[in-house]
C-alpha cells in the first residue's frame, strides 16, 4: 500500500525538483503527527528545501501558531477544508516557504462521527501567493495505515502540483526571455 502512492524515489525526485528551482516546502500536520515532515527529512540534504514544520494537533496550537481563526474552527470543525486552507496560509508565512502541505483528519479508531467517520482526512497543498487545492479523502485501515495513506497521498499531491507549477514557471521564463 505504502509504495503504491508515493515512494522514496518519488521523494528524491520531489526534492531534486525543489532544489533545482531554489524552492522550499513546509508542512502543517494534525492527524499525521509529523509523519510527512519525517518522510521529507529522511532524505539526506533535505535541509536546503525544508525549513521546518508544525504538528498542530490541538485547536489551540492551530490558532496560536498557524493563526487559524477560532470562528473557523467552531463553524466548520478542525477536520474541514476551511481549517486546512488556513493551516496552509499560516504555515507558508511561519516558515517562509514556497509550498506547503496541511493535513487534518480522523485517524481513529475513535473520534469519528456520522459526518466525519474514521478515515476522513482533509489534505491541502499550496503555493505561496498563488494556487491551492484542498480535498477530503477517505482512507481505510488501522490508525497507522490511515496516517501512512494520508501522508503519502499528500506527498503525491504536492509532487504532481509541483511538477505542473514549476513547469509553468519554467515555460513563462523561457517565453518571456529575449532570444
């Protein structure tokens, strides 16, 4: 399951792409508990593309460190697209990053509800001052399996986003450069 979504070779390629374009990435994680940051930093040399991350497990930390609005948390809940969007915004600023991943969800086995059952994970990816994508995913398995699937899905999403985004920047550069 783990290598089908995103693997070590993908991580090396993702970091090479960031490095070649002098870009950085950060994460704001709740239900994955720092797993995404761990997967990034497993690769030697990741410090030149990764300044830091935050595990914002509690709502209090989401508010204090990422500036997620209390009204957003109350109106939509921590596991929502609205909160994850604010987590993205806060992490980009906090770590002066070019790209961000934010994740909030219900890894289980407890904590689920009818509207947000165990395995519900909201994953967001963003580029500074530009595009962002926030999706709700549903994973199955144990707590650890949900966390692994969420982390690898988030990394696969940012990798696809980076390829498209950086390709667009490269084309814009070449199309606007005098010959």
